[in-house]
C-alpha cells in the first residue's frame, strides 16, 4: 500500500511546462519530490498592505517625473515643495517597508 495515496491534477500551459521541467532538472529531484517540496515544505508569506505601498511609490514617481520634465525643459522653478513632498512620501514608504519586513521575519 502507498504511503501517499492522494493524487492531485492541475493544468499548465506549454510555456509553464517547459519552465517547470527546467526547474525540476536543476533541482536534481524527481517530479513528485520537487512538486511536494514546493507545494508543502515552502512557507507561504502573505503581506498585507502591499497595495498601499505600490500606490505611494507610483505617486512619488509621478512627482519626480513632473520635476524632471520641468527641469529638462530648461525652465527653472523652485521645486523645493515638490521635493519635500516626495521626501515625506519616501519616509512613509520606508516605515511601511520596515513594518512589512518585521512581519516577514
């Protein structure tokens, strides 16, 4: 009698199958061992708040693009307020990243 008596099936594309086979080959495990290892032995980490972090990074990118566009256009304006805003947003992002890193550890 088998010690593992449950079979699980799922479908993947041709490209995914090629990538899977390459990863199995690299691992030096057989297919069953490899799939069990990545499905059962691997710890799953869910990070809440990642969407907020991504949104803040996008906002900073927009602000910096606006500043760069103005400066590259040869127009000199005082960008101090925009830079301070970007700096505050970066500070918030660092705080979020630190919180997320603590959750992961």
